[in-house]
C-alpha cells in the first residue's frame, strides 16, 4: 500500500471510490465542497484538491494536501492535511480529515492515514492537530484515540450534530 498525493492518474480509481462513498453514505463532504466551489465530476474533484495543495487559493480557504491510500491501484481511502484552520474548520473538519471506502472499513486504514498525516504536519512545522469527530461516529473516535488524541471539548455542529474536538501532538512519529 502507498499513500500518494491526489493525481489525475488516479481518475478511475477515485471515480470508483467516490461512487462507493456516495452509494453507502449518501454524501461525501469533500466532493460537495469541490462542487460548491465550481468543480464538478471526478476531474473537477481532482483539480480542486490539487489547487488547494498548490495554489493559488480561493479566498477564505486554507492550503490542503490531499493524499490517497492505494493498494494495487485501488483507492482505499483519502486523507487531507490542512495547513491552517478557519472558524468553520475549528467546528467541523479540523486540521486533518479522512475517509475510507465503505467496503474497506474496519481494516485499520484510517488509523494508518491519520498517523501519516500527523507526520506530514510535523514536517511542515505544525506541532498540534485539531481533529473533529461526530460523537456518534464510534469508529472514528477509536481512530483518533489510537493516535494519542486528548479531548478538548464538545461543540454543536450543523443539523443538530455534536462534534468532539481533540488535540493530537504531531511529534515523535515515524
């Protein structure tokens, strides 16, 4: 398995990944965010997330590196590493966001991706990551706890949800 920066070479694999995410979860927030910013379809999705990594950035959006976890060319998951926070990201999104293909959940991929994202943040000089998790998402709560998260607080989010916010130190990982 490899964790690679998002690329047009992943088009078919990402199309399959996004289709499965939408079929199982009914939504995929990173896809919706790309659409809201005028980037449609898998090509638009790739273009948008590469733009956020390379710039120039749209107003009010932080630099974000997107990596895709691949096994034999199949996208298993993706992780976003944000270089800063906005007031919105402090409630919903945090410094790192990740998602795993529904048919591959429960295999430890989110834990691996979060660990790799923490290393990346440390490399760019960010010592502490804010992670936000819906309190009803038990698997994701376990992922952040496995990576040394410390509960900061709980805050109301959209549509009546409550998010638990965690701090995670980015140092001391390899």
